[in-house]
C-alpha cells in the first residue's frame, strides 16, 4: 500500500469531499456521489466481513445456487444487524451550516428538490405523517437537521457496545453498502452484477441474479415477493413508487440525477435499466390481481368472491376473506386460496351475492395469465363500472408495471477512472488482468493492492482509503477537518464536565479501537461506543477542548504515547497505534500539522 503524507494541496471542494469520506452523511453522499462506492471498497478492504467466511453458517456456501447464497447472506444480516435511524447516534447540524458548506457546489433549489430535510416531498406517505415529527425533529427548530452518517462495517459492528443494543446496526445506506461487500466476499457475486440505487429517503441495491433481486434495508426481495401485496413488499416498493432515483452507483462509476456528467459505463447502465424494467413488470392472473387488492386494501370493498364449497355456491365480501389470512398458513389468491375460504365461519358466507359488489371467481377466463395491458382491457370490458374508478386503474398499472424514475441518460458520459486494473500480488506478480475490477476469488491483501493501484485514476478507490480510515496512506488534513467540525456528539456528551473529568472518563474506557491496525475512530465513535485507542481518545479530548475555545492546543503522538498539551497541563494516553504526528491548533484553525 502506497503511503501518503500531509503534503497534498486540496481545493476547497476536494477538502470538503475528502473530509466527507470520514463522516459520510446522507447530504455528503448526495453532493459527492463517489463516496457511495468508496464505502463499499472500504468495507471490502476491512477484515470484518472476511471473517464471515469462517462462520459455520456459511459452511458449504460455495456449493449452493445463487439464490440460496443470497438468502444465506440475508439471514446472517437479519440475525446480526438491526436497522437504526435515530437523532442521538451522530448528532445534529443545521440547514445554514450545510448550505454554507456546499453553496459553491450546488444551488438551494436543486437541494430542496432532492433532499427530504430541505423541502423534498416526493413520498407523500412521509409527509402525511409530517416528516419532522416522524423522525423526532419536531422538538427542534425547523433549521435543525440530523447528520445521519453512514456507518463503516466497524461502526455497524460496534453498536453492540451501546446501551440497549445487542446486535450491530446501521441506517439504510450503511446496510446497502454492507450488502454489496458481503455478497462480493461471502457469496462471491461479481461487483459488476450489483447496482446501488439512492433516493432522497432510501437506499437499495439491485442484483442481477435470477429475475433480479432488491435489497431493502436488511431484507432481500425477489420478483415474486415484489408482487405479493404484503406490508413488507409495500415498504420495499415505496421508494421506487414515489421517489426519484438520484444516484445509481456501480464499480464502473455512477450516474446522478443532478450532475450533467456520468462516469458509469453506458453498456452497464443499459443492462441495469433493462433488467430492472423486466423486474418491475409482471403479467396478471388471479393471484397477482388478488395481491394487488391485498396491498391496495381500500379497493376491497368493491368486490366479493364467489366459490363452490360443500356442494353449493357461496359468496363472501373480499375484505372479510382477507381477514382470515391472519393466523392461517393459507393465502387468498394462490393454490391454497380455496382451502382458506372453506375454513371460514358459515355466518361470513352468503348463499346469494352481495348487491353492489363485483363478483370475482377463481376460474374466470380473464384471470388466465396474460400481459397486463390485455388484462386491464378485459377487466374493463367485464366490469365497465370500474371505468368510474380512475384511481383503481392507475394504481393497478403502477402495481404490475412500475416505471422507475432513473437519472436521465441525457448526460455526458466520461471515464471516471473506473477502468479495470490488473491485479498484482504483494510480490509484484500479475495475478489477473480480467475484465473485472476486483475479483472475490482473490485474497483480501491482493484486493487491497488492486484498489490501491487504482487510486490515481479512480476517485472512489482513492476515497475508499479515507472512508476506511487507512491513515498510513491518507492525508491528515481532511481527517482533522471532519473530526473537529462534524463530531457534535462527543462535544455534547462532555459539555458539563471539566477537562480533568473528561480526561478521567476517557481513560476509564477500554483501550480498544474498533478499527484494526493504524486505522482511526472519529471522536463521536469513541464516545458512542465508550472505547478507543489512546490516540483516538487524545483526539477526542482535543476536540472537546477545542469546542470550548481554549487557546493554544498541541497534539503529539510518538511511540506509545499520545499527548494533548494545553498551557500548564499535559494529558497523556497510552497508544498502540504506530502513528506519529504533531498538531498545533489555535483560534479555531490548524497552525501546523506534521505527520
């Protein structure tokens, strides 16, 4: 791995981008889309997911089929990680601060149309709830917004150290990045077959396996599940149904709804778009139509089901029939549907039809599997009354043929430096010159070397070393900018303590870093997980003192000691990180940094 020192000249935009690789807030990823794949690469280079290969749960996975491998990974994630999106973990900022940071890169109107906390209202579900109340922001001034930082796999794993957590955890982007790395490392799915999709409120992945698979938070949604009409599938569908896909990211690059240039390979994007379109369209039969009515339950009152049971025709209101699914292994619409109907109480059934309700029967000719356009035409011919319900037809079309709002292809496609790199091992021997950027069939060490070799030409590869905290090969200026400007939780935690009390508490916590080797936690990670190497604790101490407008501050790390010096006092911490640095800080700015 090539070592980099604090000599790089950063433009203001680059300094924001590289410092954002450490904090990875939703806002930062929206502004700098290269960061999304940077975290994927960082997680792949981390040793954490590689340890999964030794877990008994994955024994024999190489002999399983693609779908079974996928579900193995899914169940592991379900068992070991929780979804977490709160206001306390990573703290709060305010609109003006964020607008000021990015004013030179993006205009407010564009931001308002693309970000949920700056005015975006694409998903009316959330805004019917009042999004600020939904996320607990109603107790703050309307200018206050959360950071919602995307976690590395180490930070996700470390949630188990937090009070009232027994598992790892992360928000939706963290889980999406975790899935990509896990599928690559454990299930050996090529990165080229995985496409990441970011919307203003959500993040999902589309995997080119079988008819296509979507990861949604911790879950995996097959094509048949997408159309089953359950509450879980409705949650998975919501982002695609209501929101603009702002970013599609891939190892070849990305395409963004706002920026005029795209670095993703055009052929790869076409392949993704075509496969996703097929996933989002289904022919219609009785089961699909019933699944639609299960999801759009307010239309159930328009229908009744006629069926033959115990020697006679019987009728039941559709909403009552659906009610019997609860507590039964049988489901209306599939091959167990008739059995479900025959289980119902006699008082729920009529021997005569209900007036004013359209009659559905299992064996009606219109329910022979056919393209959705033909089905809708036949449905309206059989039930002309439905023409009065325009929303019904619109919703049915959306259910069986969803057209995603992907970024426009009217872009200038450029090479983002994401061209395949030859993989050379640590002895300088060529391992592979395959068309893949990196391969899951190579060792972690060789993959790190391959990603390192792409740093000069691939922005995501370079940023991955910052996102992964590989401080031996990163410039330190972005790290300290992130640590001192965007770690409010550590400052708030110690706000009522004297410097000596801060020092005593930091020293009382375990001297265990959540990052191996010479990789470093940020102050908020140290405080959230109540642990850290001495150097990480020293940086946290300095961030706390800096927030109180102390005068001259000096941070020094050499050998086994990390020291924070203020006039007349030295705070010492034992460190196991073999990193040496000298930092002088005064009047809210770094005067001198030597690494």
